[in-house]
C-alpha cells in the first residue's frame, strides 16, 4: 500500500503533485488545493511502483527551477508571441501560457519541442546527494520527520 510522502499515512489512492519544485506522491488531504498531475488508485498499485521507479531513474536530471521564466525569455528573445510558438510546436496557446507561469509542468514531449524550437535546455543535472534521510528501517522519511529533525537541531544549536 502506498504511503503519503508528506504525512506518512498509508492510502489506497495517491496523487502526484508538484510542491516547491519537487514531484511528490501524496494522500487526498495533502493534494487539496494543488495541481494534481496524476492520481493512482488501489487498482493501479503497479503503476505507483512504476512511477516511483521512473522518478528514481530521472533523479539525475530534473526540470530547471525557473523553467517558465527561461521559456518566456527565450521566446521573447526570438520575438515570438505565445500564439506563434504554439503554432510552431503544435501546442495550445493556453497550455504554453500555463507552462510559462509555472502553473503546470510541460509533458516530456512538449519539453523536447520547446527545447528544440527555442534552443534551450530545460533539464539540469542534480548534484549527487542523498535524497532521503532514513529514520525508519527500509522506509524513506516523511516531510514531518525532516521538519522535526530541523527543529531538534535548532534547539541543540541554541543551547
């Protein structure tokens, strides 16, 4: 059974969201008010495992932090209105506007078309560092545990 990466609760359905530039699989409660890229129900447990594996493999290259601004600047440097760029890469103007405002992530296909048309790179290599602090045996830490570790460290530093 999958586990929410924010609260650690085991749930039947998880939702893939973007939180501060990180893709996360979360419960319904923690997905409220956020843009949900995908949802995985209990009948698609294998899909969740496949999704986790894909995230692990992609961990070396991630979308740059200010991808929307990079796209907008490159488009403006070429003197292209959003409408014209959309026509050139066969994407809707509204979709490109949402991507530039970072309200949505570009699909892999759209990202590649944008990179080719604008002559930019939207993926960046991530530094090789430990992505999870392990606090329980064979399970990644939740955000709650990260926050508590930070609070404990600040208390110890203050004494």
